[in-house]
């Protein structure tokens, strides 16, 4: 059997008193884990980006640099060869006259990374959508309208990937599982949710935020080509406090991680060839820089 494993995690990498300890502890957990790819969101500082790349030494990395650390706050780590990657900013960024202006400097979007796994190309779409500051996902809410525009652009990107590839869209979507935004996106993108119907929250709001915001907001969605003996499993990780570097217990973030495991039987050379997208650098160890 061949296996592809991926973890997505909003790691709360913006500068805080506890950031370094949490990220060092996260890097330790990732080094111990068997993941082929890791999609991280909120890598919002150069120091956080550099720490994660340095301490996740067994992984290659892909990101689009900006003055803050990584465009969109997105960093993808991989233990499989990276054959191509590209960052696409969302066209819709929200009202400048609203709290959405805080997200404008990040240029939120989609980090597309293509990995080589035997004779199969795996397209990883790492993303972090704008937040909904009112917690209202009705169609007349302007935050929701920004989100639906971003989701439709993400659906275009996912739908444009070759049918012979394994496509995974992962990240902090900031929309609840089961909402109309979620349902529309799955229909438009052709992706499936291995945790469909699972309403366990992936966001752990601090005490000052109402508990109604504790929702399933982080997803790993996928589309697979015809693979013999295909098996798909997913679950939530990092939902408990863990030992932290420097002592004590603590949560690694205000979000929980979501894990995906896809397995299938090995096949012959008649399988899908890897789409190398010849204009891009091949087998790069790291993408990006200051």
C-alpha cells in the first residue's frame, strides 16, 4: 500500500509572549510524526517562519515571502519532493473600512504546492480565508460575501487541477461545516470532506469570546483520481494540552489540527504521470526568502 498523510494547523504564529515555546513544541511534534505534508496558517512573522523551517529539519518548505514572514501567513512543509508551487492572492479582500483591513497586508490567498509521490502528483492547496468578525454566515452579511468570493476562487483553482492528480485543499476556512458556504464550495470544487457531518470544533475561543464561536472551521478536503483500494481517514489532532519546550503543559494554538491519511494499492506504470509544469524550478528544497 502507498500512503499520503497531511496535517493542517492554524499555529497562531503571530508575535506573542508564548509563541516561541509553542512553535518549538510544534516543530518537535512534527519531527516525530510521519506526515508527508504539513499546511500551516498564521505564520505571520519572519521569526516564526524561520524557526519552523529550521526546527522542522526533515521537511522541505514552500512559501511566498513578504515583509511579515509568509504571504497569507501560509507555510507548507513536505517530506516528498516539491516539483512546483505558486501563490495566488484572493481577488476579494474585504472592506477597507471594516476589521478586514487587518488582513490586507497579508494578501490572503492560496499556496499551491505540487508533490511527487511515486507516479502520482499530489496538489496541496494551503489556504486561510478572511475571518467573519460577526459570526454571521447569512448571505446578506458582508463578511460572508467576502468569504464566498474567496471560496469561489479557491474552487476555480481546485477545479483546474488535472483529473489524474490527488488534490487536497487544507486550512482555516473560517466557515462552519454544514453552512451554506461550505455546501456551495463542495459542490463547486468537486472536493469531498472526509469528516463530513463531524461537528467537533477546531477553534478554541479564549474566555472573552462567546462559546458559540467554537466551531468546525478547519478542513482537509480532497479529490482523488481512480486509485485501487482507496482508503481515506481523517481526525482532529492537538486538541489536548501537550508538554511544552521549557516546561509545563499548554495548547499549541487556539485551533486544533486536522489530519488526513489516504492509502491505496500500488499500481503499474500505466498510472497517472506527474504534471511537472515545466516552466517552474524542479525539486527545490525551499521556495521563498527575504
